[in-house]
C-alpha cells in the first residue's frame, strides 16, 4: 500500500509545483536540452516508440492478452485490466481538463490538441504495461520462467515511452513524472485488488 501512497503523493506534488515559475523554467531548460540531441534516426525511433503509449495500440494488446490467457483457461483474469484501462483514461482526461496546463510550444515534432498535465502516454505506459506483465507472470508459464527479463524490459519500455514524449516536444518533464506517478498508483491499486479478489484460481 505504501507504494500507492508514495506514487499518489508524488503526483500531487508534481501537480502543485508546475505552477511555480522556477519549475516551469527548469522544465523548459530540460526540454531544450533534449531537443538539442535530436537526430533523424532518433526521431523515427521515438515516433514509433511513442505509439506504444497510445490507447489505440494498448487496447489491441489487451485483446491479445485476453486471447493468450484464454489458451490457459484464464481469460477471466483479464477483466481487471480493462477496468484499469477505463479508469486511468477517465482520470487522465478529467485531470487534464481540470489542471489545464498548456503544452510546450518550443518545436514539437508531432501535433497534440489536449492539455499537457499529466502525460497520457506516460500514464498509459505506467499503468497498463506493468499490469499486463503482472498477469503474464501470474498465469503464463513461459513468462513465469523469465520473470526478471519481463520486469526489466517492461521498465525499459515505460521509460522510453515517457522520454519519447519529451523528445518529440509535446510534454514537459513534470508532465511525464505526473503521468508515471499516477499511472503506477493505479497499477498498484488494481494489483492489490486482483491479489485480494482474484477472478481465476491459481493452480
């Protein structure tokens, strides 16, 4: 439970400090530093990676996860992942409209129309990919045997998606931190729910 609390507190702190001029200045400086390393091949790479944080990609992955679990007669275990997806999408959209932080306007490489805080792609990544990994590690033998690799690659993917939002110039660092922290908080909540109220029995 302490992980949930820490993540939630970090989100609240980020949501408060983004109003401070000094934080805004640091955000801009970091974004300018990131933009200075742009290269054509990196731009193409991060444009591809950033799509992995989109709901348009994650939802089909959830359907694939359900199919995989169905093979092991555990399809019911995927119900929570859909509830998590719905909850975090609603939370992100509501918070963006409420906080109403404008997006960076330095030199974005892609077009976005919604508000900036918290980063939706980062929140998607932090909430959904750990929960997908958790279900695979819990129910699928192939992944159980590769627990460390799954956890490491999940962490790498989350980090790259968050960084891609800064590299592409559509989010500040604090936007990404806000998305990560709230996404992880929701992941920990739903993981605890699944542990206490499992939808399928473990063998």
